């Protein structure tokens, strides 16, 4: 692969009407901005319906798209729904997404669209449904969850539907038919708009770079439909859950709560569930980043109900055997291994075996001694993706403002800047100048923003995922500056 660069900006962070970014004209405008900037990669976070705390990493489906990102404006232009501009509500803070308010308005207008256009779109929806075998179960799951007041599926009062007995499935599908059809309708609209955006990007030589969480949420259609895939007890409650031990982010570690995989069962089935999931992701994106790639080599197992992640244990995962199957099923797949965290010899051997590029993160590069710090720029390699930071980090400016004096001095001497305010530009240039074949910069760092624009603080609840870029920040001057940097560092 040639030397490429790109920007990390989630769809929800785009500007535009309705209080949240969408797959509408602002997404197409951002693709144009990337093209003008000499960028060839647009990285987004997981695109599924967000779960608890709005985290895209705790979705109710690994296949479904988030209806919140459907462009209502595009639907209105296509004559599929009618509404007045003031029905979108007031966008009180263009820098943040008010998820509760936005979701309420969005849902009401999508339901109006459903009533106005379901018959008009009957044939294309039927075609979509035939090519998306997951969508009926997802729609039923979502309808049931709404019917039961949003509680986790393992607590639904009807035991027969929890255990997916055929009579219960047939009965509830009939009872909730209109609601099920609405959720299928929304997934059709999302798929239609996503494919249009992807085609537009690819025509402009822009690769869509998606993020796939290694784990799925406990409260998801995936665990409800495929209980054998996971380590669940007889009541289909997880025996042990995923997370990471105490680290840079948290003294107690992180207890993610996701059910762990039953790798023995998966191995007996030729990893068919996983291969199906990967094929879907590789069809949706041009490049896929596998979040927490470490979990394919060894995973951290925490007792269900534990107060924190301190008492977990490392367990070996299938490693090479899975990737032999994947290589055969998906030849030539463009996959990036998110190899941050507890990287041991087993993880390194697995990455070497796959040949996938790993990651370097520059804000991690100045703690301790340079010769011992994997992320110090002197250690960066060609077959890798270089970042200033990720969605889980401080912005560069936020990092420099709160890092200890020794780290800041090392960053200044290494990258050649003397004022903290000049740090973001120096970090950006360093990543673009690096040997990494792919260089990806969060939009916040290109705009030199502080931690008020941070996307996520791991281990915290509330106040995350809400960052939005303002339209006025996507300037011609910035595009020209980035193009000049890409030319300078041979990333055109």
C-alpha cells in the first residue's frame, strides 16, 4: 500500500441540521474536504445503534446501522417525508450532541417517514431484507426491547421469547409486526444512504476505514440470537466478562461487561460466526480496524458481577488457527490490528503471523525512556498506522496542558516546538512525516482543540461521544495547508 493519510471523525461529529451529524450533504461535503486536503482515508467509529452511555462500542447489533445517522434532509429531498425546519428543534450547542433530545425528534420523523413511504419503498425493502438475513432478528429484538420497557433481554418476563422458542417467535412477530417493519424500514434507509456515501468517497479515491469492536454487548441481538457463541450460563447470563487489567487509563482496570467468546464451540464450527461478521464489515468498509486485537491472542477474563477488573485473569485465545480460516475466507482483506494495551510475545507473534499493520500513538510516546517506549517516534515502522491520538485519548493540546513537565520537555525537544499552543501542529507533522504507510489524525488535533473536544474518557460514564465539529471550521485554508503537508511528506 502506498503512503496515505486521513482524518478520524465520526459521523455523529459532523455539522448539519438536526443536532447530530448524518449521512447527508455534510458527509459528502466532508468527503470533498478530504479530497481537497490530499487525504485518502476517512476513519469512523462503529456505526451501530449506540448502547448505554451512547457508546458505539456497546451496540445492540454488530450488523445494524444507527438510525440516528439517517439524514432526514435527504429523505425530505427525495419526497419520502414531509416536515418543517422548526420540527428539528433548536440546536442549542453546535459543539455537542444532545442525544436524548435528538433521538426523540429523529424517531418521530422516521416514524412519519415510515407511514408516508412504506408502500412506495415496498419492493426495494424486500430486496434489502432478502440480502440481509440478520435484519429480521434485529428488528424483532428491538421491537421486543421497546415493548418490555428497555430492560435487558435476559430479564424479559416471557421466558419462551428469551429462549427463542418457535411458537413465541411466531407469536411476538405477529403481535409486534408494525414495529418490526418500522425497524427493518430504518435499516433499509441507513443501508441506502451509507452505500451512496461510500460510492461517493470511493469515486474520489477515499477509503472508508471502519472500527470493529472485538466484543459484542451483552444486551444485543447478537447474544440473544447466538447464545452458543458466548460463555453464558443456563439462564444465558455471562459467566465471565471482558475488560482489561489496571493500566494507564484506570487504576481498577476496565470492566467492559461484554460476554466472552466460547472459542471451543467456535473452533468446532470453523469460526463461521466470526467469518460471517468479518465479511459484513469488509463489505461495509474498505479498511477495518479490529479493536482490542490483543483478544485474539489472549483475553482478560473477569468474573461476572465483580466490583472491578483487578481480579481477572489472562486466558489463551485461538490465535493463528482463527486467522488461517479468515485468510482463506477473506483473501486480501485490509485489516488493521489495534494492538494497544498489554502486548506480550504471544500478541506480537500473532500480529507478525497475520502481517496486519499495528498502531503507534504519539501522545503515548513521551512517557519514560525513549528507548523503552514503544510509541516513541524513533520506533515507528512502515507496516503500521500512525496517530497523534485516538478517540480514547486527550487531544494533543489537552495532553500537553496536563502532562508532567518531563514529558512535555521531551515532546518539545523531539518534535521541535517551544510553545504548548504549537504542539498540535508539531504532532501532526511528525505523524505525517513518519515511516508509517497510513497516518490518521483526529479532526480535533487538526483544529488544535483542547480536551473540551475530547471524544471519550475510558472508564467514565456520561459526557462522552458528543463532540461535534462546526461547519465554519472546515475551511479552504485548512484544506490547502493539509494538502501542502501531504505533498511535503509524500502522502499524495
